[in-house]
């Protein structure tokens, strides 16, 4: 396990227009747990972008998600029920170019899946973003991994990130498919903790942040020991542990 020392760099815009960003991926289990603890974890990580999985999808889901965003010092960017669960939150640093919620083909008897997507700018850096929560079923998950790569390629951006709950470990075929085309941020620059699922069975890394090749990964991992992030809040907030990445995105 890597350590959380030194700290990840703070967000900033460089003189050449490039941007250092903090990106958080977090399965929030439909906000069924301690939402105050959840907001404290997110706020302490000081993210520019949050890739949410299992956002509220039913009665008053927008209001619930907006409340979490406000408590975390963020705003809703895209997704939620309209993307079948994935959502994107962002800080006010972001200039939003466009957003799109994408519903994936429905397999009868299985949960509907989707992507929350956006193109945003931070300083002179233009960035495509996709948040996902892939299927529990092996074949469908592998197809969805291909759809994610296709969607990234079609966004018309030089630099992009994708991430979320993959429901698969790095030795699985879908994870390997994504890591073959993109940088697996944890594998590139490990920081903090590795495992994002510790509630049952052996600890596993099933949540990840990926980046296209031109992005510099400065560090990525579970923010264990990060200032303001307590073990009590991590346990109370939801059943997954979050993934925090610091990335330097070149000016476009």
C-alpha cells in the first residue's frame, strides 16, 4: 500500500494554461447512509470533479443530489436518474461546454446502466469526462467497457478521463481492456490506499480513474489519512471507499 504522505497537490491553473485537477470517484449507495459523513469526505478531498455512482434515482432525486453537492461545496454537472445512476459534480472552477446523459442498451432482467458525460474547461485545459457504473454480469460488463472507449473517442477532445465502479478487479478482462487504451491512475502513480471494496470477501480494487495518455497522473488512491478524511466517516458514508486522483491536464 502506498502512503498518503506527501499530500496530493492542490488544484491550480498554471501559467501555460494547463490545469492541476483533483478528481474523485465515489459510489454513494443512493445516499442511504450517513449523508453528513459523505459530504465531509467529499469536501475534505477538495475535488474539482466528482464521478458519482449510485446517485439517487427515484422520488426527488434531483433535490437529494443537489443537497449533497451544496453540502460538499459543488454543483451538479450531469447525470443522476437520467443516466441510470452515474452523476457528475463539479466545482465552480469548471466552465461547462456541454453535457450528455447516455443510457446503455438494456439487458432483460438486469439493471439499466448509463454514462454521465461532459466536456469542461479549467483554465486553458479542455477535458472530456465520463462517469460509469458497469454491469455485474461479465459479458455485459465487457460490452459496456467497449462502449465507454467508443464514447471517449467520439467526444472530440484531446484529453479525457473516465472512472467509476467497474465491478471488476484489475486482472479482469474489462479492466484490462480499459487499461490497455487508457492510463489506470492507481497503477501509474499509486498514492494512499489501494482497495476500494472491503465490506465482504478479500479487499479488492473495483473502482478506478482512467486518463488518456497526454494527462500526467500525479497520484491516485483511496484518501486514507488525508486531512479531514476520517476512518469513521469513510465507514459511515457508504459501502465503497472513494478514489482520489490528482491530474495535470495540458492546455488545449
